[in-house]
């Protein structure tokens, strides 16, 4: 019997989609979770078609086909159950998450006379009971916290009491969803039992941030008697407010979580963190040293780089100008380039949300894989297999960078003047890939390390040889089609760009693709750069990307740390703001606004005036500078003697 063409096409499409889904999940299971290929393939065969990798992971673990190595997952961002089932407040979170015990057996006393509960699994243990009480307890280890009622239960891989809690409450709830949202007290991930997926939601952020603070900050100072550092929402928490835009994430690859940091930390403290604390620290890019302290350390009188902790931007300026401040390191993130207006990757209107895989030069399987996970188009493996989707998606960015379509911001100019006026800049470590710092002619290239690579250079992904950037851009213009259709001179079909050294069709912008290593220059320079730092300035970053965030704890304990950001971050790295802070200063607001204020106190405004005449600033920055210069000029006119 002949198959109708339409049915055949549909069948082919379904086969392509199924094959692509299988390839994506196989990659996640082997690269992300570390399972053997044979076990992953067998599990996929047994489980059958599914859209949730977690289902296959659970099958592998429950059937003893592989060990749980804590693989990475992409959390679900549209879980419909968070709003209704996250009811705990920050005050109800456990004070010591890392030591919390499963409390399943604690209700036997009140349930003994209840005939309906005679079939329950023993007595729920309280945190104060004897842990060796005839086995009527769960071992300390992987426990979860119910985000609806606050119950603490062990994971499905211990005694499964958290899953049982969900199932029990589901039976008793009219909505039949039960207490389905729980947070892991090991890695602070959040799981929805109803969605069968890890989830991420802004509503969860303050709770997870507080858990991080309780777990990591207290674990880092186990012998100190002073009160725990207050949370940013605490009424005692005080910062100087200044208006400005939020530091939204842009195209500057702030999401490449490459945990490639091989440097070792001293491990000789008398403190005894649990193995789970240590494993979690390593996994999240947090130093083991934060979990250790000694009585000698408690009594140690540190000689800080500053005489008195700065309380304002003006105080920071005075410290920069003082002889006590000799060496400065800067860590920059996406907020540094927001004013430049560079297209972003992850917002609602960003590249991932707006891309159309059907327009890419890819076969049906590759297109379906990209449709399921847009980041596949920017993976190292995909590029070596087919470089065209990556080049097509970045064509506008590559050519726009060459033509300086986007301009360096006031934040970039601050770094330039810091080097030119003081000579105290050791290094700028930027997580951005836009290369805007190269527009700052007074800032030598060797003063900048682009942690995730840079769009204004080119290299071969196969042999690593750097290519002439101008020639690369010419070939991108002539060989790569324009997905937007705005460039009438662009070719209709794309052809790869060949390396003149090795002959591979693998020349690309020198950015770090997903599943590839960071530039060695980062690991080679960091140990030397942090030795004698007096001031670390953190500009517009979430401090959640390792290993770049390691600069926060690598610098000496005596150094001042200044965060310029829309909101306070870094609690999980030991950063502490507020009235009890010893060396951390938070300057809240738009990065350009705050740094312009700092430059004014440093007396550098006149050095910025030529940028207006030469139109070298983004419009938003130019308007901000004109307004500030106008106020300064009015003040000078009103007080000629000053």
C-alpha cells in the first residue's frame, strides 16, 4: 500500500524530531550527568519517547545503571505550581540547612492512637532525638525542604520521605497537587513533583538566597558568636540608594558555567565540614576555605588596606587616591555594557527566544535539536559538526563589532582612566564577549582578560590558531547569509570559513562556546594578579558564574571589596554588607551612574569631555555625562573661588 506524500512527510518529520530529541537527551545524560553511553542508550530504549530528561535519570538511578554524579540540568522556568505552593517565608527557613535532619518519624507520638495511620513508616524523628535511636531515623545527608509547610524530608535515594510527603498531601488536597515544591538542602536546587522537573522562578530567589546565606556564611564562621549577617530584606539592612537602571543580562555570555578552576586551596584548618558541604562548595565554585576557621583566626588582627571602611562613593575615591591603595583588580559582568544596547541572548526578545531554526543552514535533526534547546546552536560540538548556525546567528554581532556599532560605556571609560590616571590597575577580568574595552585606546590589551572570549577576535575551533580579524569579518560578510534579510549584499546560501593553517572549516569569533574550556590566560594570570590586591571592584555581575567569581575570595582578606550593582549579590561567596561589614562596600544603582559619580570625586570629569565632542559614548551615557557636567559647571560658576 502506498503511503500518501503528506503522511510520509509527517512521518519523516516525526522521525526527525524523535531522533533529535534522543540525541539531545543522550548528550545531556552523558555530558551533563556523567552516565555511560551504553547505560544512557539502554535507559532511553526502556523509557521510550519523553520530553523530560529527569524521567530517564530516575530510571537509571533506580535500576542501579549508574551513579548520581550531580549532573547539570536546565530548570523549568514556567512551572504553574510555584505561585500556589510556595508559602514559607525567610523566617521559617532552617537556621542550619547543612545539618538539618529528616523529620519523618516525629509524629508517631501523636499518631499512635489514630487507626488510619497505623500503616505509616514508624515515628518521625525530631532534630533533637538520638540519631542512633534503633534505626528510627534517616541518615544525615540529602534532605529536602517543603516550600509550602516547611517539613524536612529525605530524598528518594535515601528513604523517599519527601516524595511520600508530596504523595500524602496530594491525597488530602482538593487541588490534587499537594505540597509539590521542595528545595534541596544540599545544592539548593528546587524540584516540582507535579512537573517532574527542576524549576526556577523569581518568587523562589529570595528564599534560595537566604538559604545560601544561612548555609554557606554560617558554615564559614562556625565558631564566631556574633549574630549572623542580616539579609538584604531585613529592616536593619542599610545601603545608600542611588537611582538607575537594572543590570540586565545581555549577550555577554554571563551563563557559561565553566568550572575549570584547578587551583587548590589550603585544607589544614581544625574545622570539620561534612563531605556534602565540601562537594557542594566545589560544585558551586565556592572555596573549601570558606568552610573552615580556627580559634587563632578568630583572634587574628588583620591589617586592612584601609584605615576605615568607606561609607560612600566619595570615601572610596579617597582610598583609591591614597598611598594605601596600590593594586586594583576589576571583575565586570553584563551590567557594564547594558547602556551600549547590545542585543542580548536570554531575554523575552533575545536571540534564543526569537531565533527561527528553520532559517538556519542545518539538517532536520540539527534544527529540531536547536528548537528544543537554542543553546545547541552555540555548542562546541555542534560548531565542529556544522559551523553555519553559530555564524549565521552571530553575523550581525560580528559585523556590528567590527564597525563599532556599539560604543564603550562610561563604565569602560572608568577602567581606562583608572589605568591612565593612577597606574594602579592590575587587570580587568570581564565576563563580557563584546570587546568594548578595546575601544579604550589608553587601556593596553594586556590589562584585559576576557574570561569568556571576545567577539572582536577570530580563531580556528579545531587548531586554535588566531585568524586575521579583518579578513574574518570580510568572509563573514561575503560567505554567511543574513537571517534578518536586511543586507541585500549578503549571499543566499552560507559556506563555512576555512582555516588557512589546518584547512578545517572551523574559523569562528574567539568566544567560548558552550561545552568548551575557558582561555588558559585566565588560569595563568589569576594566581599572580591576586597576590597583593588592595581593592577589588565588582561591576554589574550576579557573581554566580564560576570560575570568574572566584576572584571574590582569592584576593587577600585585608583587601577592600566594592560592589557596583543594582542589587546586593555574593552572599554565597562570603560577601557581607551592612553595618557589621568588615571590608565590603555596596554602591547600589546603574553602573554608569555610580562610576560617573566616582570619577567626579576622583576629579576626572574633564578627561571625559572629549568623548562628547567625538561622539564616542552611547546615547544614554552621553546624556548622563552632559547632565553631570552641566551641574558641575553651574556649581563652579556659583562658587568661582572654589
